[in-house]
């Protein structure tokens, strides 16, 4: 049975495209372009109202987890280092 090519992405180039995306995008830049203000490196404001934090890699553990009394080792044996994360303080949701 012949394989049908994947027209929707993924496959052998997923890592290549994903790496390119990670290297050329920045969450803070996208937030600024959308009208948000970034204060003190992590704090995100909209219309002068604090709405959350934009955090990258290592800062996730220090700025978010530790500050909220969360020890990642209680949940996982590996340190959590997302490329970027947005913590919405209004809805208490992490993206």
C-alpha cells in the first residue's frame, strides 16, 4: 500500500520547522505588538492593569513555581523548563 504524503505538516521536518519557529519567535514581542506592556522583565499589563506574567525557560521555576510554593519534584522528577509560558493571573491559568 502506497503512503499518502502528509499535507498538514509534521513528519520528518517537524523538528526542523519547530526549531526555526522557536528561534524566530518571542512571546514578549508578540504581546507588545498586540498592545500589552511588559514591565520588570516578566509582568504583563494591559491598559495599566496587571494581567499576568510572561516567563521563559529557567525563570519558570524561579519566578512562578518557587514563588507559589510549588516544588516540581513533588510532581515530576525532571525540572520544568518550557520555552515560554504565559501565566494569566486573572484566570489563574498557565499557557
